[in-house]
C-alpha cells in the first residue's frame, strides 16, 4: 500500500510539470501577457517592460521562458500583479481559504444528501420514491449553477425583502461591508445560498451515481450469498452492499473535482464571494499573467491531489487493485 | 437415520409478476428430503428447479408470490416471519450457488466471510471463529488454510472459490444443503473434485444434500434418489437405479436418450422447445414434444402416481413400451 | 421469454423501451414544438429582435398586453427576443454537437481499436481536460483559438456565433471519444470482429463496417448530451461576458440570461425568470431524451420479464 502511494506520487511530479507547461503555453498564446501589461501600464518605460518580461519568464522562446518562470516560481521569487504591483501570495492565500471553506461545506452537504438519496432510490427501483428522486436529480443536473444562483437570489433576497421587510439570506460577499473580525453565525448566513447552489449540482450527480452503482451491487450474486447466511438485512446492505457500491462512485469523484471547482467559480462570481473563482475571472479578464500562473498551479496541483486521494481510497476499498 | 424426512415440500406454487402478466414458474411441487441423503433434482433451465429451492430459502425477490407448504424439522417456512427465516437460513438450511466467481464478496477476506456465517448463528469469540473458519477450509480441501483465510476471493481459482462457498454453507452444520448447479461453471476436472467435496461433507456430517442440475451424468454419479422436473412440476421420482433402469415418463426417457454413451452412434435430442411459461400447454405440459402424446394428455394436469417402484406423472405410463435401460 | 419479444428486432425493442420512458416522450414533444415555433420565428414572434414595443417610456415594462413577457432595458419585447434567442441557442447546440460527435467518434474509435501508445496518450489528454474546471478550460481554449491567426477563416470573429460553434465543437469531442472508445473496446473482443480480422479485413473496413455501426446507440446518447453541453456552455460564457455579442440584431439564450444578472437586484423578475425557465426546460428535455436513448440502446438492461 505504501509503495503504491509512493509510485503514484512519483507520477504526479512529471505530470505537474507537463501540465503547467501546457498552461503556460496556453496563457502565453491566449492572453498575450506583454500586451496586457502595456495596456494596463501605458506609460511604462521600455526598461520596466523588459523587467516584467524577465521576472515572469516571458522570453519569446517558450521553453526558455517556461524554465525561467519555473525557477522563479519554485524559489519564491514571484512577480507582483500588473496592476498596482500587488503581492500575489496574500491574495491567492485568502482566495484559497475562502474557496476551501465554501467548497468543503458544499461538498460535504452535497455528497451526504446525494448518497442518501441514491441509496433510497436504489432500494425500491421503480417505486414512487425512486421516481421522485430520479426526476429531481434530472432537474438538478439540468439547472446550470448560474441559473439556480439567480433564481435563489431573486427569491430569498430581493423578493423576500419586498414581502417581509428584510432579505432572508445576503447575496454577496462573506461579511457585510465594513465588518471586521470573525463571526461564525454571520458567515454561515452569507454562505447558505452559494452552498446550496453548488450542493444542488453535487446532490443531483451523486444521487444518480450512487443509485446505479448500488443497483448493480444489489443484483449481484454475493448479495444473495450474504442473505443466505441469515444475517440481518441491514448488515447485508451496509457490510456487503455499501462498500462495493462506493468503489465506482469514488473513481468518478476524482474526475469530478473539476466540475465542482467549475461550479464554485461560477457561483463565487455571482455571489461576489472573494474566492478562487472571483480571483480567476478578474485576473483572466485583465490578462494578469503574474496572478494567473500561480492560480493555475494551485488548480492543477489540487486536481492531481484529488486524483491521488481517490486512487488511494479506491485501493483501500477494493483489494483487487492493491496487489497489481 | 435414513428415511427420516427432514424437509417436506407440499403443493408449492411460485408466481412472478412480470410486465407481460403473471408467470407461474412452480406449479404445485411435492417433494421430500430425507436425512443424510443426496437427492438429485433434474430439469432443463426454466423448469422451476432453482426457484423451488430459492423459495424454501426465502430468497426470492418480492415480486414472487409463494403458496403451499415447506416444513423443515417440523416448522412451516412458507409465510414465516423474516426473523424466523433469517434464523433458519444458514443454520438449518444453506445453499451453494452456480457461479463461484461472483458468489463471494470481492472486498472481504475469505476467513471473514466464513466467520460471518458462524457469528450469525453461534456466539463465538473472534479467535474461536477464526480457528473454526480455518478448520472448515481444511475440510473442503484447501491447502494452507491458515494463510488462505487471510486472502481475498480474487486470489482464488474458480474451483477453490467454490470450495470456499461450500465451507461457508456448511459452517453451522445445516440439516439440508442445497447445491444449485454447483459444478456448471467449472472445468470438467474441477467438477469431479467439487462433487467429491460435497459427498465427503454429506457423509461426514450426515447433511442431506439437494443437488440441482441439468446434467444427468452428475446425478448418476452421486445421487441416491432423483426428482425430474418439467415446466414447474415434478414429472418423475424414484431411486437412481430404478429411474435409470426403467424410466417411465417420456421426458425422462428423452433426457436419458440424449446422454452421450460409449458405443452409441448418435445422440437423440428431445425435439421442440421448452414451453412458454406465460401460457403453459394444457394438461401434461410435455405433450407438445412427446412422441407418445394422445388426447388424454391434453386434458387434466396429471399428478404423480406410483408405477412399480417409481412415481410418474405420465397418464399413459403403463401403456408405453418399456424403455431401454441405462444402468 | 415470451413469443412477443422473440419476434422483435433489436431496433424495435429499443424503440419500445424508448417509448416506455414517458418523460422522454413528453420531452420529444416539447423539443419538437419548440423547434417548430422558433423555425417559424417570423410568424410567431410579435416584434423584431431589436424592435421596441412602443414609443418611450418603454423600458422594463412588466408583462402586459403588448409585451406578453415584459420588456428589457431599452424597451424590446422579451417574448420575441426569447424566440430568436432559443433559435440561435438550438442552432449552436446542434451544430457544435455534430462537430464534436464526428470528431469524438473517429478519435474514440481509432484509440479504442488501435490501443497502444496512441490510446494511452489520447486518454490521458482527455482525462486531464475533463478533470480541469470546465469554465477555466473553456475560457483558455477560447482565447487560444481566437489568437491563432490561421484559424480565422474557420472560426470567424471571437464574438460571433460561428466562433462559439467551432469552440464547442472542438471542446466537446473528449466526452464523446471516451464513450465511443469504451464501446469499441468491448466490441473489439466480440466474435464478429474477430472473424472479420481473421479473414483479413482492413482496419478501416472493420472500424467503418463493424465498430461504428454497432456504436450508434452510445453515439446518439453522446450527441444529445453534447447538445445540452453546448447550449449550457454558450449561456455560461455569455453570462460572464465571453459569449457571442448582441450585435447585428442577434441574440441567444445566453445573452438573455446574462442580461438577467443585472435585473435581479432591481427586481425586474421577468427578465430573469423567463429566459432561465426556457433554458431549464430545454436542458431538462434533452437530458430526458438522452437518458431514454441510453436505456433503450443499452442491451444490459434486457434483464427482467
């Protein structure tokens, strides 16, 4: 098991390098960082522009440029943002913390309810409960996050305020403007709507995964063997059904990190929630290369990290994988 | 000991709700299992042989309606509470399934899967159950049982897995062991070994074994008595010797004639197709395929009757020419 | 095994299964009706795309007699704009899905059939793309596509509908390739393919005669999901201001939904509710159809009865 993890880790590093190189290429071609710099700083001297090129690794030769960028990145020599020469790390750190909070809340809520709904649906396939859950899940995956965000805002903020005098949940930020310090109840109130928006997607997808996976398992021979032992139905389901049903769900979960982060980006933007999504859309819109590259590295690394976690839990759940 | 009846099935009916209407898979089966015997149940697929015994185990899906009577050790199983059935399953009555590759849970260790069976009906310490599990693996002929108990199913071959399934089934020393096509999915050489294991268990623990199969060759090797099933009914019943020596029912004759034998030039298959159970033929369900069919066969559904030392459901049994002996 | 099912060809059985999915049949009706409605836009719409319903003051009128679904900031009829918007969105969905399904089927079939290095690299690339946040990849690919000068004749201007179609066409092939590859991998081991190989049939012949025709089910399913993906993708892009531009009198569901962003805080609910509702109905209907197609063409579901 330990060697398995090591081998996976050894794989992750070259992958990270290759992917960041591809991202570097795409950003160089797609956003033209030098032009963006000149646009934002129209009066920058030639020397300033050259300094910007040097420190960001924007050499006309892509490979050479990437290596320069990589060296500066690894040694912590990060270029400041093109606008106002802001330090990148503090901004990135705050964005990460905020997104992690929202993402964790939404994922926990989403996976919890998603799995439960899936199990309930699978226990009586074709029954009323199954039809209800399945149809709801379909509606859920058919509503893109920005739509549910708009509709929720309209209902709970704008119209609630019109009808009852004050809005039920705030619609933007983490705290009201001017607030300082930590206030958990207030923060939770601010997080309710964005969490729901992201969680709807997760619940809808995972209830369907869980349902089909558990249905496959329930029809399998070893479930009959387990029943023929005379153990309780509950034990049959939990001890023999669940673990097997979770194996495919876990594999899919790794591939899904991207879509969850995608939902987060959209949601954060609509709720002006100061996380990774807002950070990305702002810096992408301005072509702010020094802000964008570290963000991309964080995203690539977390995609790889979640893949690794999924691989490990997969191996832990399924003994057939371990010995390969 | 022999001759004492441990399980009696009376007038068992099983009906499934299907999208195309009710399907009666078992249509009034009577059958007895005697203590310590090896009873063979033969029939083609769809004859209701597996369904009959899944019904006795209470393992049919909920869309199946079961009526009739199954008495095991003096207790009625049909209509018994789920709790009662759980107590019976694995303790008095246990079952081996056709496909050993999928019958074991891939994510649990072999030893744990056996221990689970022990714990469900006996109070044992962890150590005791582990020791007993290793013993059981040894009994079914698995070498290095202590090491193997810690392994997972995918580390076992098909034959070895079937041995494990048998070990699980006999863990609580049941009165009746139902083996549903236990050798069908296995290689011929492995088949023989598995049959040996089953016979050994039967002799050593005095367990009555019901061997469900479509293969008369398997029956001929191990069974004491045979029940032949067709279209959800028992059509013939007798000792292995009398049935192979002078089969009375045309279906049994057909089955025997289709067996490959030394010195025989050509196999004689039964013509026609198994009946559509949504609309089974009237009277004797075999009459559309029977070379001896007469008007009387299309009338009432025939019951089992004593014909010499056999019980046969053929109304014309006495009129038919004596069949070739297969002894 | 009843006699009735014995007489049906696989296609007939698939059709039966499809029809038994009631939501999908209803969805077909919805999509057909909607298509007819928007194709006949000159008849069904009450005003032109950029036409005001009345002389000013005409902005942000709530739903009323001369503007059934209300008007937008410059007094245009939302009902008529919705019809034109759905027309463009359906076109984007269908056209880009056709491109991505063609690309994806070919790449997936070749990858699955040849296996080896090509397959490894292909699948690793698609894995990566699929694992990456959708919107990020989309925006980056969009910019790269727009920055490559020699693609201009194909893609047109970055804010044109054509560009969006090409973008989703190129973007969507990965999901399709994955599905087709899986299907080809399992077909490859079947007897009839082995037989064709044994008699010396060429690769191209086997792929075009055996593998692709037998993958029609999964490809159809992929097609429907690609259509939804492109429609939702377009509206997402437009929502964030990266979609097609409203010039030339054109509009799309995305542009309409994007305009709703501002309407929320001010409480002009109709500007948000109607376009959002239209998008949900379209996405839901196509998803239902895709689900029914999957049920209908997946032979694994033949159990039961």
